[in-house]
C-alpha cells in the first residue's frame, strides 16, 4: 500500500475495491480502511514413524523416524489504513498506517 502515497484515492479503490470503513478525522483528513484476507498453504513438517529391520553393532533391531513435508491451509486478515488529504475535487493519499505484524 506504500506505493499509493502521493496518488489519488481512486488508485487503491480500482485495485482493491471499495474500502471497508471510512472515517472523518478531526483535522479534516479522511482515513480509508481495507480488510484483505490472504489464503494459501504453507509447509508443515511432520514426523513419520516407520519400522525397519537391520543389523547394527548391537544385533538385530530397527526403528526409523523420518520427517515428511506436508502443507496446511492458512488464512490471515490484515487491515490497511490510508490517510488522505482533500486536494481540489480529489482525495490524495498522504500516509498509511502500518498493519499488524505479519501483514505485508
């Protein structure tokens, strides 16, 4: 969202749709918020226990533990806030508030 600073509010609206919330600030500026949910899959190692038979220095025996890769779904909702100033007939993005940790 940092790339929208200095640009018309119409730019993020064209890219992300209508904002979730709009706030009038006491100094005449406006704050626009978008909630964007990111979903996907991330790797999650999981141990797998198997049985093996072999000869070692202690005789017969066996037991094998390996780590396999699996993927688990994730979902993260992030709130992005753009602060705008009125310039003529347009609202121009002057700054943004950083979203919560873990949001890009």
